């Protein structure tokens, strides 16, 4: 995958983070077939497009939770999660704690290995990152 294609795809992910993003949408941005897009994206980034998108959504949510005051359900919707339950489940899987626990720890400066909203996977404890 060329650097231009990767930039186009990641820009699309950022611009449409709150929306449903399909593999076909991303492949279209790269001007590749779905099969070739998945293969080349994974070879270039070391992650599948959906893994990359999930991590982007979680990282963006972490930033909003660490510095913002908007309701957690709104943060989830802003980051593309269809329901608060889905957001909490995926967030806990990636970060190791619930969004509300993360926000409390960020407010008290008790996130391990973090200085501000930088995105260490060990922020809350025993996260399992695929």
C-alpha cells in the first residue's frame, strides 16, 4: 500500500469516526479491491483495518475521557460505538477498565505509565490488546 493510499484511508477513518465504516468504504478510499486492501493494509500497518479502526476509536475515546466532561455515552457515540454497552465492553477489553474508571483515574492522575492523555495500553491495568 502506498503512503498516499494509507493517508487517504486513515484520514477517512478520522473524518468518519462517529459513523459506521465498512471494509468496502476503506477499500474504495484506497482504490483497491476489498481483498487486496485488507492484505496490503495489514502488511503495511501490522494490523487488520478493523483492528486499526477499533484502536483509533479507543484511543480517541481515551483522549476525550481524560480531558473532557461530556457524558461517557456521548464519548462512545462520538467515537463510533453504537451503544454505551458496546463502548464499555470494547473499552474494557482494550484498556483494562471501564470508561468511567478510566475517567476517574485520569482526573486523579492515577493512570499507570501515562503523562496526560498519551495512550499507553497499560493505563488501567491488565488490558488485553489483540
